[in-house]
C-alpha cells in the first residue's frame, strides 16, 4: 500500500504521512487509533533516529524521499502483522530498553508482576542467589539485576540464539555479572542452589487459537506453547527446580489467565508452603509462588 501524502519528488509532510499510516494500520490490524499512531511514531522515530518530542514538534517538516521509502518498508512489514517489537528490534520492559529478535519472546507488561513479586523476596543489602529459568531476552533476570546489585543471578535458556540476545542485553545494561547458561530447564545447573527461582515458561495450550493471532504468530512457539493444557513445562520444571532451591527458598512462576488453581495445586503437591497467587495489572491471577519446605 502506498501512502498518498507524497509530494512531487517523493517528499511528504510528516503529519500527513502519520495520519495516512495510522489509518492504514487501524484498518488492516484493527488497532485502536491511539495505538496505531503510537506505532507509526515509533517507526518514524526509528527511521529518522529522533525522539518522540522532536517528531511531535516537527510534524510540518518534510519527510525526505529516502526516509519516506525506509518508513514505507517498515510500515509494509507491520501491515503484514509482524510485531512492532521485531521490526524495531527492541521493547521496553521494567524501564529497560531490551533488544528483541524473533528468537525471543517479546517481553509483556504482565511479566512485570513476577519481577515485582521476586524483588519482595530478594533483600537489597545481602547476597542472594537467584535463578531465571527460560530467560529469553533476559527481561526478568536483568530487571532484577538492575534493582538488586547484591543478587547473584543465573539465567538459563535452552535456545543458544536467545542466550545471545540476553548476553547483548546484559552487556548493554552493564549487567555483565549475570551468569548466562545454555540449559534445558535445570539440566545444566549441576549442584547450584538458589534462594529464589523465577520463571516465565511457555504455558499456552498447544491448540489454543490465540497462537494464530497477533504477535504470537511470529514468536518462537517453544517459548509460548506447552502441551495440551499448557502446563507441560511447568510440570517439568517442578520435577527438577526444588532440588536447586534452598530450604525456605521462594519459587515464583508466571502462568496463563486460567491456570492459577492448577498451578497452586501443583506447587502444593510439589512440596511448597505458603502457596498463593498474585494478580497482574489487569486483575488476573498471573503469578503463583510458594516456599520450599525443609525436607
Ligand atoms: N503471556 C504470553 C501471552 O499470553 C505468553 C507467554 C508465555 O507463554 N510465557 O501472550
């Protein structure tokens, strides 16, 4: 689709390009118009390498032909449904700018809930060993690392490509001390023991129609789906993770909107006390935690 705000020579006024692209995005992807405008601005910012304030105050400037072409190419990708985070190569999470690629799940605002809950269990002025299972971009591990400089954090992922992204994010955020490990859940952890274990595993049922919608179509299926009821990964993690958790250590899991009863039951059966669930910003029980009983 070509936007018709083009003047002779290929230049166009930023404001008309924005309006036309916003309408196209709303029509094609069904985005609310404020969200569409935000996305258009993010694409323009990325092409022009300017911040939001600059863009808003230069709406009547011309967008030169080459920038217009670059913007058009990005817009075409978005119009085909590719997630904005993959097009831009980044996503903000817990105040951090994270690099994301199609090898990683795109961090969600919902996942800030598990970070907040974990921070409550990690003392500020004491060493504390923390494990993040299935770290992807490193979002949870790095958000914790930035808030708790005394925490000794290990983050694992089965995907070497995801670990490269996590590594780049760790370096960019000055979190070089976070240990990154290729590991299928706990398989490569040896005899490491932790005070706190967190995980945002795949938890969508494998035939859930949401997997065919929106951003999820483009994300790694191994990071999203897990067996007929979505709980396969959580059951696997629960077989091994308690062996790596110190007595009285905390275990925190993110899960699906309708899985809190099941996950509480699995934690109760798995030898955890003080089991309870926490709601996300949308009011949905999104995180369940428990404390390892002494043997
Ligand atoms: N929260 C994601 C979603 O429902 C899924 C992420 C996951 O499976 N951990 O879109």
